[in-house]
């Protein structure tokens, strides 16, 4: 591929995440409305709904002192719910947006003593779960929440949440190479879903190039591994957008507490509202 390759002047159209329409006005939910037990546990931050069903079936949950193993039981905030003998209460749903710096591990605890996500959380945050992962050498947007259902769906490719990245690659990829990546390559024996790979230009005086990538999967080190399969090492990688949220205007390491409108929007996008 010629080193003086010109980038495509056409700007890409962001691929909209499913159901990213404006949130319709609706009746405010009654906080005392009975909820199915597995949903209540998810809203307490114990686990996703599916995992909560498993916890119930394993005989680990009591309601008002009585063991519950059947699905469909409903509870209210006045009921005493315990998991493994410990009382649980529905927590205030919190959602943070973090612009993760390089060098931070996407986990709450690291046995090797490296800096991790919990080091950036304010003390008032309470238990939070990172949504998906960014490897230690990557930077960019990451959600954290105590809403188990929301975390599970945001991370699952089924719900089509677009993630946009800017990567610096070693070398200059050809149109044919980018087309191959867009169609998908096999990682661990499974083909990656179709994605968008757009050449942005060669870095001046370097045998390196910038590429914009839009995908909705989130396999372990997916972009790095895909690029390596076609002969291009990833020099740097930054996630600049998740669904309708962009890192524009956010400082490195900045964490924002999102409001109820944002929570409602994301829950609607993934079919929870």
C-alpha cells in the first residue's frame, strides 16, 4: 500500500444503537410497587436477574424469615429480604461514566496491587460494577453501575450498543485488509460480528496510521487481536463513544455521575423500560 495513501474524505455516519430514540414521557414508577424477587435482587446490586434466579433456586434467599426457592414471588420495600443470611435493600441506582486512563486495570480489586477502577471511585459511590472491560494499556469510556440488569445488557452484544474507538496501528492497512476486518475474523474459533473499520490517515513521518473502529462486541482484547491477525500491531487504543455518550470534553481520569434521565435512557435502549 503506498505510504501517501489519502484518507477517505467522507465522514462516517455513526451506527445508531438500537432503540436510541428519545425517551417517551411516562407515569412515574411507584417506589412501593411490588417487584418480582429476582428483579428486586438485581436492583439491590446483588446480581443480574438471571443470576438472581439461580441464587433463589439454590435456596439462598429468605423473605420475612421464610425460605423462597420458587420464581414469581413478589416483594415490597417493607419486606425483609436476606441472601445467605444477610439483609439486602434496594439501593439508589447509580451510574458513572469514566474516561479511563492508561495503566488502570478494569477491576475492583487486583491481586497484583496494580491501580484499578475502585481507586478512582469516590467514597460515596458504594459497590459499583464496571460494564465490560478496557485492557490496562487502553483508555477511554467505561460505565460503572450498581444496576445489575443494566450492566449485563449494556455489555451484551445482543443489545447492539455501539462502541467507537480510535486506534493507532503500526503500518498502513490496505482497503482489502480493512474490508476483511469489517466482515469478521475468527477469534478462538468464533467469527467476530460485522464491524466498521475506517482509515483516517497516516501519521506524519511515521509508518503508522489512525483507524476508526465501530463495533458492538466486547471480546477480550478484541481490536488488538483482530489487527494482529492481519499484520498490524495496535500502538494505542482509545474508546471515544459508547452509544450516545462521547468522551469529548472529558479529561483523562474524569468520572461523571450521570442522572436519572441518563439511567432511563440507557434502560430504554436495552429494553428494560
